[in-house]
C-alpha cells in the first residue's frame, strides 16, 4: 500500500504527482533492488555494506526527497541498509520480503540531488510543517488531494 501525493503550485500552475510507500509488487522490487545494491549498482558504499553484512538487506520503499538548494522533488527507493538483529540469520528469500521488525538500521542511504548533486532531505509526509517550494517559481507548493495506490 502506498500514498500518492499531488503537489500543486497555485501561482504558476506547476503540478506533480508523487508516490511513496510500496505497491503490490514490493517483494519483487525489493529482491531486484537488493541484487542491484549487492552488485554495486547503487554505489560502492552499499556494496561494502553487503560485503560486511552478507545477510543484510536494503529498504526499497519509495520515499520522497527534497533538495532545498534547487527545489527538486524526487521519489526514490530509500535504499537504507538494515541487518538482522540475529547475526546468524541467513539471507532472507521470503516471497513476502523480510520482517523488518527483525532487522535494525545500519546506515541511511544518502540521496543526492539529480540536478545539483547536493544532499536531499527525506520528507516523511507532505504536511504543512515540511514546506516544499515550487521548482518553477519558488512559492510554496500546496498539497492537493491524496491518492491511495497498491
Ligand atoms: Zn538540487
Ligand atoms: Zn510555481
């Protein structure tokens, strides 16, 4: 289950739909992302972490990231790295994905802005206390209707 957000700029008409969370195909996405990360597709840091914790796992949930420098909003897989609380646990190949309660966070993945390369901030929920500015004109975007997806 995921949450869709629709961001609208009342001033210039810019709008953007973003989808956070995960869909029905989450276990497939998770497996694919883990495989990619293990092979260094998502950077050498994640590859190193997999070498250090071969039974570790990344979180492939979609999160919304915001660059305060150039106002880019992106929706990307979180890629935060977790390891099992029980170090003897084998690498999970559960079709429903690992039970995240059995895992602990090792390191958050740093997301850099695709536009300017500066670190992006994770926005948990688009609410009034996390203002996001319009990439086009810089005025504050309004949170339009919310959509549920699966
Ligand atoms: Zn940027
Ligand atoms: Zn605007």
